[in-house]
C-alpha cells in the first residue's frame, strides 16, 4: 500500500467558501477598471418584476434566445437553467425563452461565426478577460451596469470578480462561477490499485498511474478533442515548475520567454504522463463531456478539472466515492495551495438585441435567482455569488465540503492560457499541447514553437 496523508476538512460554512479573495489573481491581463463593491451580500432577490433597463418592459409578445453551455440533462446546471426559464415564462406569459444549448467548444465556434455577421443571440456566454475583449471591442455586447444596479444584484458577487468582465468602467457579462482546478479521484479505484491516499508529488502521481494501469484502470480521464482540457492540465504543471504564478505575465512583460527552463520542464513532465499511459486511448477523439463521463461512470480513477464539476460528480454513479486534492508539486517545486483559477463563463447580452429591455429584465431575474437555485440543487460550490447557508446542514456531500475546504486554502494562482494570451498565440498553444497526446516531441522545440507564435502575434 502507498501511505500518504491528506488533510481533511470536517465542516465548512457556505459563507466561508464564498470568501475566496480574487486579489490573488490580480495579474490577469484584462484591462479592467471597474471594481465590484466589497459589501455584505443580501439574500438573492426573489422578484422578477423590476426591469433592468431604464424603461419597464412592455407586455408585447417577445422571444429571447438564450445560448448556453449546459447540455447534459443529468447535471444540476441543466436542471437550473430549465427551471429558472420555465419559472420566468410562467410569470411573464408574453415572453418566450428559447434555449440554444451546446457544449463549450461548439458554443465558442458558433458564437464566433455569429459575431462575424454581428448577429449574436439575445443572451450568450463568453469567457473572461482576453477571450471576451474582441466582442467588447466590436461593440457586440451591451453594458450591464443597469442590470447590476437593480435589486442589489451587484453586491451579491464576490469582491473583485466582476473585474474580469469589465472594460472602461462597464461590466459586459455576469459570471456563472468562480472556480479552481482540482484533481477528483475515485476512492474505490484507488483502493483496488493499493493506493492509500492521493499523491502529493509528481513522482508519486507517476507511480500511481502505473499501479492503476496494472489493474486495468484508466488513470486520468480527459476529453482532448476539446483542446482546452489538455491545456488546463498542462498549466497546472507549469504553475509548479515555475515555482508559482505569473509565468505568462512575465512572458507578456518581456521578463521571460517560452524557452525558459520552467516551460521546457513542464513540457517534459506532461510528456511523462502521456508516455506512462495516463490517459484514455484515443483521447484526442473524445470531447470534454465524454471525457468527464469516463470518470463519472467509474471507468477512470482521476480527473483534473474545475470545481464546477462537483455537483455533476455528486449526481453521477460515482457519488459518495469521490474525493478531491490539490495538484502535486513537480520536481520539488510549487505550492499545492496555488491553483489554476477559473473565473467562470458569463452571461452577456447582445447590444443589437431587438428586445433589449425584456432581455435585461430576464437576466436580472435569472442572475438574482441563480445562487439560490444552485444551492437548492446542491450545486453551489464554486458559484461566483454570495449566499448564506451551511453546506453540511443543507445536506451537501462530503465531496462538496472537501472542495469548500480547498477553496479556503487558496493562496493564489494563474488564469488559463487562453484567458491571458492573445487568440493567435493561444491557438498555437492549444494545438501544440493536443499534439503531445499523439506523438512525442522535443520539449525545447515545443517551447520554440510557442515563442515564435508569441513574437509573430504581439
């Protein structure tokens, strides 16, 4: 048996979970100037009658298209969006809300196509900072300051979180969450492989991969057809080999290059995982949802992903068998309490919506009710709004309480590659990491490829 101890968190209140400071991720390159108020949050508003626009919406028949990324009927977020939209339509019979539901990568592609013709849906979803800036610069998104000013909505968001969605003192999107990346693991599969506790070092992780492989168990679930998944895992390694956060910012500021030893070392370590057979066969042909289902169906022992998956894990066939731990140190480097940070996807409104008043009124209702509904559905771990409540008293799982404890240990971290770098460099990065799943590369050559892309797209 491999004996290692993992610190357990017995009880955590929901208010403590939501107290994670965004100051740790202040290195994001989002050119944001607006600051969210750091005040005590009221309970989520329950009424939907107050319009978020200057004038109250009329009773005319309108249809609002709501593009979203909650496609899996088994997940709490799917139930949340359907229950809230149904509730609003019942209270507002003149409004029809059509859900355009896609997985994450499908939605990104569709939105880019729609943006090219300046015909984005009434409500869509964008990612923070660098990823949403082109839509703002193109004038496609409506400022949402007026939505936030209604019903005390602005004060429900965690201090500083709205900064990632703000440009020139305007907020352009309302986040669905604020997450960290963790390693979920199946306790039963660990026991079958003779692993007594989660790994705390990369060397231990590689040993565990071998033990799991020897038992015919897939060590790490992933769906690398959606290339952000491999990048997200890789960035955990870079956060460690760099000895802490800020590598990409240093590259942008000219203090480092991608040919720095920390980046080359991270590529080396990532390729060690691939060579050890850590991932499913054909990983690059498996999309992110299917990759998650490999873990949720009990066929993989670990899954490196954001804490937004906590509720989905608890709603799956492995409920009660799942724990979570920090990504290990790599070659003795890094602090386990520094995490990849993931300010969530966010709800944005088309500046060209034919029903702007009605759309903003609905979004105010939706965002006001969102935290309460997610709490009811046992899916409030990692949301970006403050709601009073005790996880244990509310019947939340041991996994949710463990994840809440990890939130309380956060010292800082980095944003994802594509939330920091320009789109062209990010695309080279995503393709480069994806390629490592199918062929071994010289790590220095991978670093040079990244640097060349950065130099060409400054």
